[in-house]
């Protein structure tokens, strides 16, 4: 155990014997301090959208396909020419030092071990350069929470590009923080500095609540910002937080090289739709013009399959990987991804799909079961 400013961080480094990803939450709760756990697990308001994110996967069913003459499904795929061994990627998740002393560095190591893609957050516990170095050349994206101070944005983008980031994720759905009651009940303030903030005038994040952190973030984000970031970095810009076909097309019109369908894991606008429920319409509107990344509520290999079949090109996870980080460090993160890949492989076999491209063309049926 490592103690920083009175906050107890896990030092666990071990492979995990995982039954399923949902079971990890209760185990992680035992070792992550209450304030940190509440920040990680919590959604906004009464958490209706948070719950709907996972429930929504029951709105579509996979059609089994027999006599398909396949074995050993292949999970490899690519995005922007980047070869990946799995379609499951790490979502940009803030303040991973709340779960483990190595934070994003161990997450990067675990994701690299499975041949996956890591996305790191502006509000990381470790620096862009250190997180990239921990991945030892494995592909990474950088997620930008735009600041009101463009010089600050440029500094982050410069460091991300220098560290070898392959794309920029522009978070567009967090111009203010959602009303997160777990943080209010716990009177939560970040006990650990955020490395990317310590170097600049915005402070280090330590001793602040999430509302104070967001106060320095840009509340006005437009198509012009997509163009500006793309021109400044000469990297693909993916707009994160898209929940409607109209916004997807607006982003593409502004030069977005990708669309990231997400409701921030139910942490922002409560009462909005589950991400999976809006994915098909967005995919239809995008019509393969640019890649689509999807997250929110993914807990099973069958969820990954359904998201890919509904129009996603990559599927991201957040909380389950953070629980794996707390329980086992880099090896724990690796274990989480391996479990999800294992379940996905079984689903692909039973659905008669050999490749990820086959999955993208697999039929889904829809029957809305009564609650």
C-alpha cells in the first residue's frame, strides 16, 4: 500500500481469476477508499442513465449461426491503419491513481500486453509522457478536456504529439460536470495531483472537487474547435460524447476523423438515452465515412459483439479496467481485457463469425422485453 496525502493506494500486481466483469466492482470496493470509489463508480443524479447503459444491450439479440464451418475466431482489427489484436480499447478515464499507485502507467502496460489501444485523459494521475513510455510503443490516443486557456490546450497537444499520440479525442459532453451525488455525500476532493495540471497555471487538482476542476474547462465548444485542433496537431480528431445522428454529421462536417458514441458512462446528462440505443441511428447516418468508437455500459463479450454489429468499429471500457487495476495493477488490467476477449471469442464462434469484419455484418434482432 502507498499512502499519498493520507489516501491509501493499492500496490497490487497480480493476475486475476475473473468469473465476469460485473463481479469486480464489489471486490474493488473493498480496497479503494470510499471517496475514490464513489468518484469512480458514481453516475449523475439518480443514475438512471448509468443503469440503462448496460440494460440497453438486452434490446437487441444476436442471431446464432450454425453450419458456418469456422473455428478459432480472429479478434484482430485496425483503426487509422493501426493494427490491433482486439477491438476492445481503454476509454480515457481520469485520476487512475485513485485505484492504484501506478495509475495510468499500469493501465498502459496492461492494455499493451493484450495488443490493445490505450486512451489517456487530460486529468490523468501520471503525465502524458510517462503514460506513453509505460506502453513501450503500443498505440495510444490522447483525450483533451479543452481549457478556456488555449495556451494550456496547446501545451497538452504538444506533449501528446511529442509522446506519439495517434489521435486526439475531443470530449464534447463535459462542458460542466454532471450532478454526481456520490461525490457530494463523500465530500470528495482529489487527494492526488493530476500530473498534466501540475505544470500549468490551472493548479494540480489536489484538494479540489470535480466542480472546481471543471470550472477551468471550456464551457463553449463548437465545430471551430474541431478544425482548430486538427490544424494545430495534424492528427485525427475524434469527437467524443456524440449521442445523435445530427451531432455526428455536424462533427464530420467540421473535419472530425472519427465519432465516439458515449454518454460518459452515465456521469453527465442523466435522463439521456443509453449509448447502445442511439448507436444504430448514428452509424446509419455516418455510413462508414469515419470510424466509430463506442462506450458506456459494456460488461460482457456479448455486449462488445452487439456494439460492433450495431455499427461500432472499436468498443471501449472504463470502470471494469479500473477495478482490475485496483485489484491487480497492470496484470489485473490485462486480466480484464483477456476475460472480455475470451467471452467475445465464444460469442463470435456461436454466432458463426470468424473475423471482426464478419461481426460488423452480423444480424441483430430486436424485441423489447417489458421491465
